[in-house]
C-alpha cells in the first residue's frame, strides 16, 4: 500500500447496520412494511404525499437516535490522518459518517437530515417532521420534500465522483450489495482506469469478481483493521 495516495471509498447500508439502521433487505425492518413503489419514488409522492412524508419522518427520527459504530469512527480517523486525497462516497442517507468524525463525505443519495424546497430549490438542514407542511426557511412556501434520491431520480454529484475515481490509486467498497446502479458500476470503472480495488463486506457482493481483493466479516471489525494498515 506504500504507493497509494488517493483513495475513493464507497459505503452502503452494511456500514450502518451495526448501528441499528435497517437495510432494504432486513427481515422485519421498516422497509419490509412498505413497497418501494409506495414510498421511494416521485410517483408515490405525487400520489400519496402523506404516506411518503410519514415514512421519512419515521426514518429521520430513528436515525437521530442511532450512534456511529467502529467502522464510522475508523473512517473518521482515516479522514483526519490521511495525507492524500480521500473521498467517502456514501449511498446511505444517515449522518453517521459525519458524527463518526469524517468530513470528506459525499452523499450521492441525499440525506434524511435535509429538506428540499420544490419552489426555490433551497436545501436546508432539517431534523423535524415534514408531515405538517412547514414553511421553507428560504421562501416561506410549504413545498418541502425529503432531500433523498428516489428510484428513478439521478444521484447527486456524479461528475465529482467520476473525477475522483480518475485520480484514485485505490477504490474501496464497504458494506454494499453491488446491486444498485450507478454505484454498483464504480468498481468496473475503477478497474478500467487501472485503480486497485478492495471489497470489505459481510458477504460477497454481486460485483465481487471485479475486485482485486475481498475481505469478509462485519464492518465494525474489517474497517478498523484496514484503516490501521493504511495508517501504519
């Protein structure tokens, strides 16, 4: 790893699972009680905004009760101490990377703790419910929605992500299923660019064959050990 300077890290639901945040696939989890088509698409919001807002109000409240785990804290340490370029691209809409101490974070799917005004386009930090249609802090209109990327919408800052991949020496995927695009394609993009690739996951992802190395186990164990290696 001595020749590694610039790192891009992709994180998925597996990095937050040990903090008690359920994933799409958790049996008995919040997502299992709702079809994706009913709560996570623009069409669902247009059809039944109250259902969608209540669902995301529940998610927003739950996230604020959770705490960063050892994986988040290890990545926060890497952020503080790594001298080269570092970009943590997360598919997660929680703020546990930031509360774990990381600052070089890009939320490609948005964040529960922001609200987005459909009138003035302002994105503002938001920790309260949206179901009562509070006014936008910018324009005063009652047109706020969760600032999350729904199915059928374009993830945020894709150009910045691809630019970071072009500069990277190492691409690391942590806790992802390898099933959701475009993030699932990042490893192939990295390989095409000659970037070293590493997967840290509880089980092999759908894209495991594309990684130079895969390490299996809980994120709370694998990530701190890998960060220790990088900072030796």
